[in-house]
C-alpha cells in the first residue's frame, strides 16, 4: 500500500498544511484526472490531469498568473499571453509530450462549447515525456479524454501517483507521477493558502534527498533497479511541471515570484535541471476576481505588499518539496511499454532510513 | 489581377532584393501552403503554411533561432526550448488560432515518422485568428493537411495573399494573408540574404502607410467598406506572425536582435500592437550547421561581430515592411463565413495615390 | 530661433495634446535640468535631466513601472528591482554614459538625506553618449549637479533641445537632445494623459522621416554637414532613452506594454536600433498610490482592463514620435569638444519640404 | 582560527575540486580585494572585490556571459548590454549598495585610462547591503579603492570571509562575506573547470543546512545571538551576488543556463529569496576568445553541445553550495557600526553536529 509522505511520519518544514494537504485546499481549485491504461492495440500508460481554478469559472473569471522556466526543454502553451496580460483564462492541462497540442485544442473547443461569448482561446496545456512506459507514438489521447478530465475535476482529496498525466512518469529514477501538498500562512491576521501540484518525471536517483537526507544514495541500483537502461533516442528526457496556486491577492509580478520560488523546493529534493528536462513552473492567484464582463469597467483590486510575501515564499518552497516527495511515495511500481518496469520507492526502506537519521 | 508591391512601382528602402524577393531567397528555405476552402458542410477559409529551413533537413540539422513577442495575444509553441537552447529543430507552421495544437502534434508525428532516431518533439506552430471569414469553430484542419503543406514546400517564388495559413486573414482592414520579401547585404565582402514571411491579420485602415504615405486615410470606408462591422466576441482580434530567415552566421542572441527588428518594418506600415493582437516574431539563421549527430563532438561555429549587424538590421526592417505590403496587395477580395466580405486594397487607387505623393 | 514641431504647423496623429504638450501634463510629473557648459579647463557639453513623479513624493509613494530594452547597448540602473517588483521608487535621471554611476549614487544619497526612514536605494539612472561634443573623459558631473537638477524640477513647460542630459546629444545626424510631448485620451468617460520625454542621441540622417516624409534624404550632407566624420573609437555610439508617463491606473504588466509601444514612435521617425545604440524605454503609471507606509496594510488598486488600453498605446506611439521630432527641431547648432559642430536641422528647409508634401 | 569547509572534513558532492578550490582555478581568472576598515571619522566595514577574467585582458578580449535574477532586490550594472550581446567586457565588481555607482564609473575611467581605443564603457558592478555593520551612509569608497582592487587581483588562493566587498556582510544570521569553490569535470576526454565566488549576505539562521543537515536549527539564538535585532528601516535587507566562471566553450544561452543553476546550490544551503534580497547570479565562459580587434573579421567559435552540459550544471550547483558555506565558515566575528556584532559560526559546534549526523 502506497502512502503519502506524512503518513510515513515525515514532514517538510514547519508551516501547517491545509485540510487535504493538496492544491485543492485553495478554495475553488479542482483537480481532475483521466487515466488511460491499456495494453492493446498498443500500450497506453498515459493520461491528462486538469487543474481547474474557481470551480471551473476560470474561463470567464480570470486569475493573475505567471510562469518561470527553470529549464525549458519542455512545452507549455499560452505563455505569450500570460506574459503580456499577467492572466490565466483557462484550466491548466498536464499530459504527455506528443499530445500537448490535441489537449490544447480540445480546451479551445471546450471553451467555445461552454462559454461562447467569452471563449478563451489561448489555453494552457503542458507536458512531460512518458515514452519509456507508454507507447507515446501511438497518440492515445483524444478530445474526449480532455472533456472527461474536466468533468472529473473535484475539490477535496487528490489522487496522486500513477494517475492522469502522471500515469507513466518516472521521478529520481523511481516511479513518479502526480503529487500535491499545501501550506497555510497568516499575514496580518489573514490566512492564505498555498497549494502545489506537480507532474514529476525528472531527477537522478543519487541526488534524491528527503528532508536533506540523501536517501537516493542509500537506495542504490543494487537495492532497486534503475529504469532507463536503454534511454529512448540515446538521451534521457525528463521533466517536471509545477503548478502553484494561492488565494492571496497577488499581482502578476508577484505570481512570477512564487513561480520562481518553486525552484527552491525542487532543488531541495535533488532537482538540478538536466539538459533534457522541461522544468516549467506556473503560479496563479485567485485573490482578485477578474471577470471577463462587463468589459468597460475599471477593475478594483487588492494587493499584498511585497514585503509581506515571505511567508508565501516559504510556503511555496515547502509545498513544492513535499509535492514531489508525495509523487514518489504514492506512485506504485508500473510495468509498461516493451515490458519495462519502473519501481516505486520501497516505503519500508525509506522509513527506516529516515528513522535513523532524523533525530533533529 | 493582384500584384506585388514592386509590380506597382513601389520599392521599400534602397537595398537590393534576392532573386525572388522572397524568404526562399535564403538558401534552403522552402515554403509550402495547404489552402482549405469550401462552403459545405461548414465554411472553410483557412489553411496552414510551412516555412521549412535547410531543404527539410532542419529536423536533424538545427538552426540558431530566437523570438520576440511584440504583443503576446497569440500563440506559438516551442518557445521555452527556443529560449533555453537558442535553437530551432523543426519546420515552422502558421495556421488558425483554434488548431495550433493539432498542427503542432502533427509535426511531432511527422518528425517521429520521418526521422525516428533524432525525432524533434518540441516543434514550432503559431497562429492568427481567421474567425471572421472562416467558420473557425468547425476545426477544419487535420494531420493530413500538415503533411501536405510540408510535402508542398518548395524553393523559388512563393504564393502570397489568400493561401495557406493566410487564407482567411485581414490586414489593416483590407484582405490580408501571406506576404514575403527579401534583401541582400554585403558585409566585409560576403553576401548575406535576409528573408521575411508574414501571416498578416492585424492593423487599422486609418494607420496604413505605404512608404510613409498615409494611404489608409485616403482609401477610407467611403471608398472600400471596412470588415468587422460586428466583431466576434465584441472585440477585434487580430495578429501577425513574422518569420525572418537569414543565411548569415548568427548566434541566438543575434537572432533575437533580428527578431525584435521586425518591429521596425511592422511599425512603419502602421502596426501599433493593439490589445487583441498576437504579434510574435521569430528569426532563424542557417549560417552554422548544427547537426543532431554525432552527439559527442564540440561544435565549430562562425559568428558575425555585433558591430557588423547593422546591414542585417536594416534588411530585416525593409523586408518585413515590404512583406506586409505584399500580403495586402496580393490578397484578393474574399467572401466567407456568414456571407462576410473582406476587400482587397484597390490597386488602381493605391497606384494613383503613390504617383502623386512619391516625388522624393 | 528654434521651434517645436507644432509651431512649424506639423502635427503627429490625431489625438489632442495636453496643456503643455509635455510629460509634465501628467499631473505631478516634474522635470528638472542641470546643464553644464564651459570650455575650461576641459570642454563640457553635458548635464543631467531629472523626471520627478508625484511632485517629488515618488521616493515614498511609488509608481508601477516597467521597462523595455529595444537595443541594450546602454545603461540603466535599478532594472532588476523594477522587473521583480513592478515599481519605481525614485526620480529618473538621464545623463552621459561615463557618469551614470555618480548620478545613481547621488540619488541614493539624496534619498537618504531627505527621506531617511523610507530611503529608496535602488534608483533609476540612465545615459546616452555625448563624447563627440563633450570631453566625456573629464567626468564633469558631481553630486551637486544632481541635487540641483532635482531642485530645478518644475511642472509646466519643459525646456527642450540642448539642456540637461541632452546638452551634447546628436539625433539623426542633426543636433538632438531633450524632447517631450503628450496626448490626452478618453476611456469610458475618463480622461487620461500620456506624456513622453526623450533624450535623443540616435539615428541616421537618411532614415529621418517627419510624419512619413523622408526629410532626412532631402536635407543631405550637401545641405547640412554630417557630424561623426571621425567617430570616436572607430564606431558610432548612439542611443535614446525614452520615458513614458501616464496618470492611468495601470499594473506593471501594462506599463511594460506601454514601454514597448515607444518602439512604434521611434520606428516611425526612422530609428532602427543600430548595434551601438542603447535604446531603453521606461513607462510608469501614477494612477495608483503605492505609499511606502504603513507597511502592513493590503493595497487597494484600480486597473484599466487590457482591452481598454488601445487609446493609451496610440497615445504613446504618437507622443514618442513627436518628442523625438521636438528634440530635433528645438536643438540649436552646437560647437564643442575639439571644435566639432553638430548642426540643428534648418527649420526653413523643413517647413518648405513639409508644405510641398503634406497634402493629405 | 577560521577554516574552509573542507578543512572541517565536510565535502559537498562528489566531483573533484580544482587546485585551490577557488574561482581562480579557472585559468586566467584573478580575484582582487580592497578591504576598508576603520572606526574614525565614521565606521567603515566595507570594500570592493574584483573578479578579473583573462588575466585582466577582459577589457579587450571579451567573454560570453549571462545573468539570472533569482530575486531582483539588488543592483547590477551592465545588464542590458549583457542581455543584448551575450558578452562581458569588463572585470566584475562587488561592493556595497550605496556605492555601486562610484565603483561602476571608476571602472569606466579605468578602461579609458588603460585601454583607450577599445575602452569598454558599460562595466559590471554589483552590490549587497552592509549597512548593519558598516556606516554605509558615509560613502567610504573612492575610485582609488577600485583601482587598488584591480591592482591587487591575483590568481591562486583567494582570501575569503571579511574581505573586499564581503567585509561587512552577514549570511544565514552568522557573519558572512566572500566565499569561493571550484569543480573539475571531464566531458568527452576534455577537462573543464567551473569556479564560483559569492558575496553572501542573505538567509535565515533556521534555514541553514550543511550538506542537508539543518545546522541552523541546531545552533539557535540561544547558542549564538542573531544579528538584526533592530533592522535598519524596519525591514531586513539581504542579498547574495554569485559569480560563476568556466573555461568551457559555452555560448551566451549556455552561460544563462549555468547562471540559473546557481539557484540549486543556493537553495540547498537554505536560500529562499526573501523579498528584501538581491540575488543576482552571473556566469561567464572564457572558452572562446572574443578579441575587440580586428573589428572586421568573422569570429570562429567552439561550443559544447547542450546535452554535454549536465556535468557543468552539477559542478555549478556544488561549487555554489560550497562557496556559500566557505563564506560562512571563514568569516570571523565582527563588531562594527553602532557597536553591533555579527558572530562567526562556531566551528567546533558545526564539526560536532556534522560528525554525529554524517553517517551516510
């Protein structure tokens, strides 16, 4: 039975989590998965995950947002308009590399079908590469899968590990996938929640650290086989998409600061941004309503001061760190394309290591 | 009968053009269109245009490249990797807004099918919005159209106006579409060619200038009706994609300089980057070979010095300016979706105005 | 007697100007010059110009701001914090290339001396190169000059041409310097002012256009000698700093859009961003108060919608275009370092050309 | 007696260091300090540190370079031209916040005086804030200090801790300052060196980790007093400048990748980029000669392939991590302005903690 990090008695940082320790702790943020697993006619270990802000009203009530590319060997659509406007106007999809496009167009169609007058036609779709476990050249996904992922989106607990876009992913040379976490901070008497969700498909075994302890070196290839014996195309491609959400009233420049702070959590776990990695981080803030209509009125906004942001920065770092670790501890061993197997981290070994070393 | 600007006796700047006054004057650059026009079951006035560098070897012999977003209300895929690596590793597609994704994925599939070992899976697809003349919500395009556009790509003269991705476009409130132009410069005894190709779908009538003369004010709505009486979604969406190619040995930072210089030509014609416009400019340079294989060897490169670039800057500005004007003068009047008509600029009126005013 | 462009009967665009057709039409924006001209012991043709927002309260009541680098062969301090925070917290200085640093530190000292508790210590100073007319290696400027420029800052009419930082500058191969202009637009019943101020030291004679007419080609070296016969260091260095101010309630991402729009006016006059040019554009918006204190409270803001910005974009382009032309028409012929002379554009010739050609 | 980290038996990562474990292990890179310490007439605990590439030929033999701003609440001059050209053409100065300008102008003067025909006039100066130990408003530094720092620059061992620009700095609430480290990697049979030098003035005690172990939590305020009881201006200002050097033949886009990789080492030690922190990272590569003259010839370059860069990425992360720790372990307790004391980390306590916990 797989467990989340905290179920193993391991906590990252000192800030309290939200109710579900998930991105859905940010009010209105839903998560929906469509997992696609079958062996015939061609092996599918893939899917799509949707992060859906504002209870799916995001298509006509935008959110301030920004992204940071730590290592741009990956794809995310909608970036020029996010840069220009500082806004997110769609749900956020995460899927496999070959089908970011069909997922993106499906979101356009969804917007047109459901919200005609204010259809938002520059949606955000992103990807990591699952071609080691998934026969990615089979292009398994269709518009229907995207619609289902949106339809499946819910608040509350979030499924992690081998689900949705994370189905076939590999992280720090263990089985990876979807992970999530959250933190609650108080600023001048107000509570704000920061949530993170990752599709984790990056990293080396030997660099993996859990709360500083170099667990990856201790669970070497002698204990758990490495995947990637024969990397596709002669080079390992790997990536992580990190989505950070908050209910704090942040401006786009401040979302950008949060997006870049995801690097901190990523680095603590052992990410270094290898050449083949597409490490793209997006942060959005729902603390201001930005309705598409009426079109003519000035917007009234609130903004946290920059000097008030440190707790949010810490919360982002911690939530991202724990999200990546949750992706690893919840993902089960999976066998896929060409009979390859990616192994889940052995939780008993992890617990034992942490027990010995975590005396502080 | 539509004509190119020079066939009307109007020249932009003083630099000589290449043989075809087209982006294909840059050795190895091919252009292919797939135009999609029909009225049933739903009205199609759309298509896809492919700019194919290195005689289609671009998929495994990359080119240095960079982009500049003048107004990011548009889409282009592949940008994070272009920023990170400074390289282009695919053909460049331009199509309509709703189907940038399917075109992008089709290029992934093309790369996998044709070049398996070095498949480049972060291709560049871009878009402008043709939803006034084209029933864009019908999603007309398929993977086959993309394959055909690549198959159609040729060197030599380039079809302009209502073709490929430009089929349903509108520019400065006249019919627009695809336009191209080139310039040849000499630097320290070496000749270099700069070519531009635009998919022009932007701009106000009253701001249109031809070689400085405010032609748009002189051919007002009283003479030629304006399109967009009832803009879709209550707001005009418009855009221009500009592709700049050169055979000069430029580094990525220098490609970025060329990409931003496209703004100059764009501004001279009357572009101002209105909010709804997706004005994204990409420049690539084929002067260095960047083969995908062998993977292990140091690359040997040449580089023009920064202080040698001024002629290329001027060439870019002039070629872009003339490309936009070519898109306008070659595009024929078109009637499309909901019986709407976008009118080609009347060439006789244009010639007459220019004759009177161009005494300098 | 030198004149502004409108005094010659030439108007750019159709929008109305503010009362003084100057950046000071934006309420609270002051401009102060300290001009430094003497021949002994070493030739000085230099100075410093200060743009001082919020009636000099900018040091503790910030403004949203952003910059755009069209060609970064120049300097401006304070950029990382402006990128990070979206804020301007100091006056803006423009001076000569060699002394941007002393001017910057003088502003730090000014802030410490005048506003201790909220001293802003990352001020914005910028520069263009006046070393053809000014013996720049003499480092003429001191902290006192900076203090005097701030003390001299006033609202109302702005001195243009050979004043302040613009004293020794050359533009489109005529004498250049400081120029300014403004526009008033109406958005949903509210009036907003956009003002521009330039320190213009860039451009080629043959590319100069006045409202589209290629005036530079018509007033060739046969009529008015070119400067730069022997360029210092074998290469022409030139630059333009453009400051755009508005009282509209814009966010930082929107200021960035305005800053980039300065390119449009710059291009229309004939700027192309040659390699040696430092063309850096900054826009700030005073429509929201951002007091440094109290430190703990949420900020309440207003924001124009992105789709409401087009009039501001047009106003920026037109005001910048006219500012550059004002710098040229107001600057008198000057003789300086090594007996070199830069000639003011002959206003009679300009008027005659414009009379003949401006029939539209 | 203070020690470097390795003298305490602690090593970061597994890659070998260069001969001196210093940025000077990159051939041609010199480091010079000018430390300014006195108590009368006003308390000085400041200075300037110079990183001088190519044995001080950098002024006319440039290096490819790029920077990354992790948190831009700090200053660095010369950034627009570095972005535009991808080049560094001066030594790199690090000093205190109030005098970045005078240091920058002094470098202009130095360039003019020493290298007239190719004087590089957009030099790189950067800063962190030492106003807690140093009476920063006294503006202690002069042009002579800058000249001396350059004159003092040498290869071989680098002084660390309370020297040069690092004199008055504080890091993770212990005394900080200058630190350096290096790594050697092998790529396809060639050896390349990566060196880092930091001016470390950032971070919280409780977040400090040494090779993953949360040392900061274990040496709390009860054991070693925290500085900053009364922060100047009611807010803690802190920062880190990180300089990364390599002899590998990298292009500017690749330098940018290295610059951003500095974040990894920074995060592992406990940096999170608090609001008041100016965390600006610069990387340069000397593997290609870029002589200013002759001006007319094409440059011939070599370039490592992107997929060969992973060892350099790891080396950067490790060298930065160790540099920050070296700054902390070498810096002695210092008393300065207003009698304030910043304490050096107690090396015996550090050693003991590490002995207990480093069993892996």
